[in-house]
């Protein structure tokens, strides 16, 4: 078997994209219309329509079995300083969250990382491929079959917007948010980490110990196919949060993005050409 090389920065990414509807994809491309959502809305969606686009466990700080009295007391004591602590029961488990963080505006997108591509071992030009799993696109459409999607209004059919100059995209968002009055440190741009919440079984417990609101950057590994990065608006300014209930515009993205009005029900094959050079 041919030996594979190793990327110097496997977590760095070459492109980003976002699954959306055809109506929103068009306004995102033409106007740069960015729509923020909240973790609480994703929890509500999960309870109403199931997991995928929604996630009941968004924003979890710690969890325990409700009959584990020792852990109940320990974790309640540790987080008693949060006056806004919420205890969400699901079956026999209790999930601790902060209501303040669950209402923070967030914007999410898929990142295409170098590590998704096999790294060749020879220094020359290579054509590389990677696969985005079908489950990512099906989750967004609540697992509808293609024939059901065809029956939807055109504006509600799926689309993917590909952004090939991420740095410029990020800067335009930052500029627009700071123009609203946010400080740069209130704009958190981070990758999501995926963990096995069931690792310790039904009677187990875990405590992420994250400094809020970074618990919003941890998700169950059931969602690992989303390969997500997030922009989290960490503010208590109610005026700005009210503004972000509606979309904001950062200007046309036609110079840095493109749209595909396709339901990628079977997943997506991504190709890129690289001119590989060794660091050694």
C-alpha cells in the first residue's frame, strides 16, 4: 500500500459552505443576508421535528442521572453561581444549561478541512477528493426523500452556497457586526468539537467545565457529519440582540461565493488540485 503523507495543518480549511433554502441562498448571495439563530431555537426544533437541524442537547454544561444524588449535589453546588441555570430533563438524565447563553445569536457553516483529503507523499501537483456525507444534507431537509422535496415550493427547496474566500467573508461579517456597536471580543468565531455524550452510559455523568459561552462549541458526536464552525455573539446588549432577530446584510457575496440549487441526497464529492511541497 502506498504510504500517505501528513498535512502540516490538517485542521486548517480550504473552503466553507452552508446548506439552506433556495430563497435564502439567493438573498445571501445577492445581499449578503446573514440570519442568526439561537441555541434555544435549535432545541425547540429538535423536540418538535426531531434531531438533525435541531439538537436537544445544545448548550449543555454538564449532565447526570437524576438518581445519582452525589452527582446532583456536586454539580448543582459547582454551578450555583449561575442564577440563570436551567435543568433540562430528558428521560432519566438532567442537562445543565445557562438560559443566557441559549439566547445568544449564532451563525453556523460547514468547514472543508485539509484533513478530509488524503495527503499524497510526493511533491508535485495532485488532484484530491473528499466526501461530504449524505447525512449532512438529509439532516437539513429533515430526511425527506427527493420525490418529497420536488413537491415543495421552489423557494423552500434546498440549496448550498459555497464561499471560496472565507477570510473575506469573515471580515465582512465582523465589520457589519461592529458597525452595530459590538466590540471585536464579543464576536467569537470557533470550531465545534464533537464528543460522545453516551461514553459513560446511562448512569454516567460528565462536566465539560467550559467557560461560558464556550459550551456552545461542543456537540454530541451524532452531529459530527456537520463539521461545523460557529460565530457566537457574546453580548448582553438587548438592543443588538433585538436587531439580530432579523437578518443583517453584509453586502453582495457574488465575488466570493456561488450557489448550487441541488438536493445532495447522496452526499457530495469535492475535488481540489494542490501543488504539494514538503516542509522538510
